[in-house]
C-alpha cells in the first residue's frame, strides 16, 4: 500500500524541523514565520541529506517587498536595483545620489561625467589605408591567361592597372600613431596567412616578429595624428610589414588589432622574365605614282596623299604578364623633318594585336605595323631625320629615340605659298610700296651676263632651265650644278653639265609712283641690278648697261643713274651679304615706265639666298 504523508506544522518563531521530524516527500510549515520546509535527498553527493528551507525570504506586509538575510546569487539579474544607504551615509560628489536611486542609472551618470574628464582615445587601425613601398611601379594585366589569385576574393581582370612587384618580398609604409598601444595584439597578413604578430602592453613594445615591425610605441600625448591627448592615458604605435614573402600572382596585405582591421592593399607579383621592348625598321618604300610640283624645273613632292612613303616597324617584347598602356609606341618630341607625324601606335595597330594585348605578345618573334608618312606642307630639301622618332615602353623597360635611317634627299614643296623663303612665284612686297598690288614673280633672265637686254617674259617653272638661270629648290635660291637624277627624290634633272658659269635670278613687280624702295636679302650673291624696262628715258640714260643700274655702286646723289654714274644704292651699297639696302631712281619714277621694275641677282659657285623681300623705305 502507498505510504501516507502528513503535513507537519509549527507556530513557534524560528522553529525549523530536523531530519528525524520528516520523511522524504513530507512538507513542514512554520505558520508564524511563513516558511515552508522539505527534506532534500542528495544521494550522498555534497553535504548529504538535509532539511531545506524552500521559502528563505519574508514578505513585508502588503506584498510590496521581501526581506532575505544572507547572500543572493544570480547568473543574470534584470530590474531596478535600488542603491540603498551606504555605511556612513552619502558623501558629496560630482552628482547627488538618493537611497532610492537605481544602480544602473547612477552608473550611467557616472560614466557620462567621467567621459568629460577622460580624453578621446587615439584612432585605431580600423579602415586605415595601407600603402606599399619599393615596388616596380604599375602595370596592367594582359589578356589570354589566368593569373594566380592568392587573395581568396575577386580575381584580377585583364586591362586593369595594379601595383607591380618583382622581388618576391613586400614592404609597406608605416601606419603611424595608432592605438591602443598598450594592449591587444597587432597581426600582419599577406593574403590569409599571418606573417607576424606583436602583443602590446604598457611597456615599450618596439620590435619585429616575422615580417611585422612595431616602432615608436609611445605615450599618446606625443601623437601627431591625434593631438592634444593628455599624457598617461593611452599609448600609440607605428606598424608596417617589412620584407614579407610575396608569392607570384595577385596578392593583398592588411593588419588586425583586436576587433580593428585596416584596409587591404593589393598588388601583382609579376613572375615575367621578358626583356625591354626593341624597335627595328624595314627599308622605306617611295610612292610609285607621286603628285609633283616644280620649281626651276626641279620636281618636288607636295603634301598630297599620293606621295605617302611607307616602312614596316617591328617591336619585340611588347608585353609579358603585364603592359603599360594600349598605346605603347609613341612619337617623341623630335618631329620628322620631311613627313607629318605618323602617329602613336596601339597594340591593335600591330599584326594580331588586341587591346589589352595577350600575354607575352611579341616575345621571341617581333610584331609588325606599317608606318605611312605624308610629306609636310613645307618648301625644303630634306637630307636627314626625315621621319619622326618613336619610343616603346612596357613595364619591363623602354626603347627610346628610335628613327628609321633614310639618307635619300627629298625635295618637298607644299601647296601653301610661303614668303619667308624664296618662292619664285611669290616674292613678298611688304608695306605700302607705291601704287598697285601683288607680289613680285620670277621672269626669264633672258641671257647670261650682268647687263643683258631686259626682258619680262614669264618663267616656266616646269621646263628645263637655261644654263644661266639660277635654281630655286626647296625654298632656297642657289647657284646649282646638282645631278638630281641620282641621290634625290623625286628623280629630277641632271644640272651637272654646262652650268659652272654665273647664274641669274630675275624678278618683276609692278608698282607705280615708286622712286625708291628697299631690297631685303638673306644669303650670299655676286651682284644685284635694277631696271625700269619700259621707261625709255631710263634705259637711254643707261644704254651702256642696257638700262641696268647697279646696287653694288652708290647713287651719285642727284639726278638719275646714268652711264657715267650707274649706281642706285643709297645709304650703303650691297656687298654680297644679308641686309636691307635702299635702291633709288633719283628724279625718275616707276610711273614713267608703266610701273614695271626688274631686279636681277647674280650668283656664283657656292652662293645661295634663302629669302628676298621688297619694301618701302
């Protein structure tokens, strides 16, 4: 049968049942104290079987509070804990506390007040920017291969620029004056691997562990990052990676310190063994059906597209794992003398090239591109430095100042008129000289000799010139005995025979009301004569010279130049050299000869003139 249990009871204050008063499963009540007891069987563990007080507190009348004499233990407590009255009463302080205040509120107020007294802690490395030093500059990844990705994150992409490293070690710049410098552990990482760690305490913790180096561990009052921190509150430190191992491929590095993590810095460890690029050239191909212009019978190239010259440029070692820019071959500032700039070259300008280029493009076997040059709009004979120079640059080096060697002389005459050189169709008249318009132009010299019968017939620039005619080639008037059928392009006349004597250059301009003018000349010459060919009084008075007055002889000072005084130079005679020289007609005027004025230059072997102008005095 089941054992009957009884409810034991007592009304004596403080009365507590013993083990002999109760059986397991029975309850005892002290009605006076309001306590409930039960026998506790611990199965021999700890203090053994005992009578336990199940209600160790006393509820105050009305149920508003309870009283417990002893120590209360709880894992977690939620609620308003009243402060009560401390032994000796409350002391005066930063704020007033009552015995009915709650501890959580008072602690909060205390923390607020302390926050005004304690300086702000120095910055942590959380989010700090990490930078590398001692790298090999920057490069962009080539296409056509899969670079090793050591970061565990997004893979590097072709065409994107990355910091480039080549010595298999990496060093960062210091992160300066970060905290806390007196606790926690600073750890450096390359990719996901720790490369060193240094624990910090209140001592000076300068030192190196692995590839992590801490330096300048000091009181935060000396910080240049966070100034104004009161001494003896905090410490700061500097940290960097030094010679950390850097595996081939795409990598990252960063630091941690407690819960703080710096930004990551990324780079590419380039294992390429490619050498610097090398530029080379093929021979030059001249145009087969050129567009020509003529001066003094000499053929010249114009700036027409039909006059394009070509050659092949070859570049070896155009890339490795990396390249610099799509336009890796550029013109430098040394422009070619004969040809307009032939343009920078991108990888897509070369055979099989792409932007970005493929890995090891042009390694072993060079890649080629056709370079096309159109003559510049100039008047000149070019004998050297015809084409512009090129520079080729990659992360592996450069090859600079490269120009194709081309020694053939080129005669070029652009279609734009020029007045700062000798243009036989366009000898400049500056300022207001007499009445009329237009510049001077070459006419036939008529015959050899210093004083031939003056003629004004049109000079044919395309025809073979007479042996006594001086030659205007490439903007320069010259005594010319050159064989243009060899060593020159375009192939031209052979002027090497029968032309060793004096050669002449005769020009005509038409201006009325001119009684004097200046001849401005640059170069060397043997004589200069002036004539008013349609003024009979003038030609009659100078019949001994067929109407030619002499600029190498001074004007007599009065009247008109005559046989006895043929000089027409005033304020200094011409001397065969450069200068500005005044020609006078005396009392005569060009209006009396229909405004026609002839000027005749004489040149001997080796002489040349680069510019002629006429101007008012």
